[in-house]
C-alpha cells in the first residue's frame, strides 16, 4: 500500500477540507455571485457555464504572482457532501514533474477548463482559490453556482464503510464511468477521515492508496495525538478517485460513510 498522510484542523464547521500531500485550506475572502465571480481590484474573474460536456470554466487575468489555483465543486442537488476538485500548480515553483500537466504556466496560455464529471441538471457550487506563495499561506477565494448541462458520471454506486470495529475503511468496488477516463498511475484513491469536535470544529487528515481498503485508525488516532482531543466523538470519512481526462488530473468524489461514534 502506498500511503501519504496529512493532518489538518477545520475552523469552518461543515466546510470540509482535504488534500493529497498538501493541506489546502480555504478562508473567507473574495467575491460570491451566480455563475460568475470577479475581483474588481485585480481584474481576475471566472465564469462557470453549462455545456453538453458538463461545466465550462473561463478564467481571466490570473494574477501574475499566483503559484497555485484550485477549483472545488460541490453537488448541491445531490446534497451528499461529496466533493470534486482540480489542483493547478506552478510546477516549476513547486518542483513538480509528471507526464500530465496541471501546470499553471501552461494554463495561463489557455485559461479554459471543462469539468466533465458532472450530472446533467445538477446545481454545483464552485469555489476557485488562488494562492500566492508556495507555503499556501496567502489566498483568496471566489464562488459561483452553475447547473451542469451533461458530463461523464459514475455508472455504478460504490459504497464506503467503516469495518473492523471502525478501524478500517472499505470501498465496495472500483468506480466506473459513462465515458472514457484513466486512473492516475501514481495513486488511485484519496481517503479522508474527519473527527467532528462540535458543530464548528473538526480535525482529521487524508491518505492516498491504491487499495480498496484503508487504515482509518492511523488517521484519526494521529489526529487525536496531534490535536489532543478526547471523548466519544462522531467520525466521518469520504473517498475520491484520481482520474486523468484530456491530460488533466481530476480528484473526483466517489462515496462517503455514515457517521460513526469513536471513543478517544
């Protein structure tokens, strides 16, 4: 098993965070509008529009000092708190080398992005976040809502369950899709485990694996040891698949567990 772990804390309540090997945290700033967002000071803007292929994004005036741009989507129609995202880095600044290119330098030359993993007629809340330093400490985010016009969707229904007295996670099957997609050769899945401390605070972390099972206890016990919480607390987990479509890597939400209670 290939396993990468990251611990994070969430001060924003139900706004769940997740990562691959980096903790990408969103803060409350930027502008909110319907289907479009703009920063009048910098001139940055993006639009999110329905298309037969799903959702089509167009970006304008990406700040020259940006080193990372992420697009985060939540299906508000399904209301299942399963999330999708794409991470676009300044690969030279971060020292990233890979066959497919989620490279910000290339993206600036053609700043358009189709999101193909959408369901026709579903409303998505979109969050675009721009980071201006490689420590990911300086960011601004923008939001828009859009109804998808179509897309590549899952044709089966994998489930994610806690097993082994809530120590492990098991994904029931490999997800399949209505269109041609490739799984990332580096990692198949990202598993995220989160402990809810109260209505406004959560703690947890993520790991990547090529297996349908995952040692959840390594994440929540590591989170307990790092943050020092205790008691009988609710825990929830979700899983995403790393997919490549048209030479871009997407992180696509697959399934989430029901809430379980764990004694810390």
